[in-house]
């Protein structure tokens, strides 16, 4: 049962347009940072699959991932400017990522004061 994990970010107004439009790239391992810009947060989110490893296999358990800046012509983003999608083989892997993986847990703590709003939707493929 594949689990899809979708995360949307709305950044605080303190993040300038120039900062937000910086190209997303894989980031170095997560380190505590006193202030994060919107691009740094996006880069860290995009880099999580390469540093989040299963405690038993020591391999990434995120089977697919991607993300980027909203470019929809529908004008329905509601302030959310960036989105990310991660795919997990099963619910157990997703739950480990959310609640136990030290890299993800630290990431969530680090970004808390820099984002205005976050939306998360998880679903199992084909289950309606």
C-alpha cells in the first residue's frame, strides 16, 4: 500500500520575493540555523530523502519525491507558494518519517517560526 505525502508551505511575509524564487537544489545535511529563508527551507525539504534513512537498512525509505514553486494559472493556491510530494512504500515508513526520523523531526522544529502556514495531505493510492 503506497502512501503519498503532500506538504504545502506558505511563507511569512518576511521572506522576500528574491529569496523565494531561488532555484531549489539538494541541501547539505540538516544543521540548526538561527534564521532560515524560504529557499533554504525548500532546499532542506527537497534534501530530506537523501538523508532520511531507515534505522535497520540504513537506506532511504522515501521511494519517490519532488517539489517546487506553485505555477498554477488557476489562482487557487490560497497563499501557499511551494509544494512537495513524498512517496512511501507503506504506512509504517510514513509514520516513522513523521514521528521518529531525527532528520525530519529536526527539520519540522527548525522551520516552525519561518512559515506562516503548512498543509499536509496523505493518501493511499486508489483509496477514495
